[in-house]
């Protein structure tokens, strides 16, 4: 694989596309045009593609450059989401709005919601605790204004609203025998197989345990405390794993993991916002809740 391009070079390319010329993109980035030209040339060498068509009248994107610009826009958006999440974790309890979220919600949904919150209330500072769903419920019961959980049930003492839906999937390494099976996996067979699973207290584990209730369940092969750890073990062929569809989307698209079809196993679940019963979210917490509910309506 070629050396990864730096974000500022990708941003420069996107600005050329957005503004119509290298000169305007350079001014927008606060750099001299010769420096911008060198940066684009280095990006072309790293990617092995011609990105700009240079003429006496100026520079425009080549067809390859236009494609790279579209992909770069997604990379930059993801990087911005990453930094919003980092800022929220770093600010912690000193923030104006203190929230808690389960790992799946925090990794794959919350950064986008925080971006929308920032666009509406730019002065708000968000602090984020990332825990499993059981711990999130405890934090909300102890004073955190708003939480997000992923278990199949509503924790006691809390009010909830559904903000997203999710489906757990069974995944294996490409070399696992299940990767080539032609018949769906039944609940009894899944239950009898030692799996790589999330820890007890996580919403993912609670959903899986409920789906296999009534069957003789084998002891886990591995019980791990994060989605990344479970994915890593599954990729190395330790055993099949069961994880959120959000968590394995990239691995399935790139072929690093293979989804195993199931039959007669209810692996659907709802992701919820929760707050203390008898209270009503106010201020930035209310705004964030509205954002998540709007996203749920747009993507049921």
C-alpha cells in the first residue's frame, strides 16, 4: 500500500474542486500558490495518479482528481468526527453538557450527532464518558444528563426514546469453514459454538444472550471489552464473533470478515437515548435529543 496522504493535502485538493482553482484553494488554506502546487505534486506521486490538469489558464481537476476529491471529502468528514469525539472525551466532567454512551453508539453514531449539535450551539462544550450500556445506565442514574444505550431493555429508573436501530451479525475470518457454508446458521448451532463475545453488561452481549435464551449455550471462547478487540480476534480466526452491523461494516466491505447468514435468530435491537425518570432534558441536552430523534426519523 502507498504511503497515506496527509489530511491538509487532501483538504487542498477538495478546495481546488470546491473553489475552482489552485490559486483560490491556496488562499483559502493560507499558503502560497507555489507551496500549494508542490503539495499537490507530492500527493500525485504518493497516489500514482494525475490529479490536476495544468494549463496556462490555471489548474482544474482531472477525472481521477475529481474521484479522489470525492473520496477525500469523506475522509475529512470522518477526521472531523474523530476530533469531535476526542474533544468530548477530553473535556469530561468540566463540560457544559455531560453525556455517556455505549461503545457502539459512541464509535459509529455520536460524532455525527455532536457535529450537528455544534452547528446549532457552537458555544456548547460536550463531555463524554464511553462505557458499556450497564455502566451508562449507572452514570445517568447518578447525574449524567443524557445517555445512549444499546441493550434490548430499558434500564430501571430511566426514561428512553429510540434513536436508531441495529442488527447484530455473525462474522468469521475468510478462512473459517462457516465462510463457505450454504445453509443459514440456526440458533441451536450458534449457541453450541464457543464464540468471541463482548463482556457482560454490554448491550451487544445482552442482545445475544436474549436471542439464544432457551438453548444450551457454550462458554465463550473469548470475552472481550471492546468491539475492536472482538473484531481483531475474529479476523485472526480465534472463533466466530457476534457484533453490531455498524461495527463490522468496513471489515465486511473489504473482505477481512465474512458475514454468516442466520435463520430463526432475532438479532435486531434498538439503540436508545436515556435520562432519569421524572426529569426532562433541557438546554443542550434537549437539543442533542432532538437531533438524535430527527436522525431516527430520517433513517428508520
